[in-house]
C-alpha cells in the first residue's frame, strides 16, 4: 500500500505543505496524537533539509514526498534534486549554531532513517521509517503527565498488560523519579484492562518510589481495577482516592 507522491517547489513557504501532507498520511494510517506529532515533525524537518541543504532553494528544483507500507512499517521518502549533502558526524558537544539539528530530531522521532544519494534522477533521498507495530502498541496504553503544585500526576489510559502497558507504566514512573518527583499520583480512570503483569508493575512502582523516599498513590480506580486489587489484597497497600483534589491534598 502506498500514497500519492507529491512534488513541492524549493521554497521555505512550501515546508508547511509537506507537514500538511504528513498530517493526511497520519490520518490515513489511523495514528494517535503522539504519533501524528512524530511523523509530521520528522517529515517537516526532512523537507526543510531538502529545501535548504539539498536544493539550496533553487527555484527550478523540486522536493518529492512519497510513502509506502512494508512489513509492518511505513516508509516515507523525502527526496531533493540537489548536489547532495554530508550528514554531520555524531558528537556529544552541544550545538550552539543556528542550524544543524534537523537530522538529530529525525533520528529521535523515527524508528530509523537513511540518507542515500540517488543517480536517476540525481538527488538525495532521506528515508524515514516508522514501525506500525509501535503505533498499534502505543494505542493500547499511554501515559500523560502534568503537575498540580508539587504533585506529579500520571494519567494512564488503555491496557496495562504484559509487554506493552506494563512497560508504559514502568517508564512513566521511572521518568518521574529521575526528574526528582517525590509525590506521584497515578490516575487509572482511563485504564480498560490490567493483568497480573500490570499489577506486578504497580507493586514494583510503589516499592521503587518508597525506596527512593517518594510517595506513590492511586486515584480514579475503575470498579474492575479496584476489585482486582481487593482480590489480591493489594488495596491495603496503596493509598487510594476517589477524586484528584482529595488525593493531591493528601500529599501535604
């Protein structure tokens, strides 16, 4: 399966059109908000690179966008018609110049990418690869973070199950602890399913937080999640609250 290739003029004003094209692609693939952001920003950066560094804004040269699905992946090709460019070597130094960050962002946003010189027609292709398996998994479980005062609130949605949701939960709590959070509130109101692995991850999160001098509490437990914690007798271990306001005040 693939999409219709488009060609854009080599002008900065047309980079927004590349992002709009990526937005349409994201809709076609049924992506969630986070993955729409990933693909749209990656395509935008690749298109900007093609306009500025590949074609050097030459009015007679074009930027070509195309995509295809293959073996659980979406491959997006952003091609220019220029003389080529040399990707900067990896470095640990902080880049304090006005440019040179596009490929760094692309590397972060994609599952992988390649830069290949093309002979017919002459130019350079930047190929962005996104795993549709990763997208499907992301739709199963997500963690959104915000703060109320000095309390870090992690809102979990989807399935907290083995191999996917438990990893999301683990990563979310570890991130909060790494950022110095000592008051963590897990909002489980959007959790549709939790299995034994997810329960185990909750226990691990609680233990890890406690060992690091932090407090971890739960709020908005759906009835079936509450029942599971009751059956496993873990309801007596966690501090559980019905409302966010009540939970936040309990940290004081």
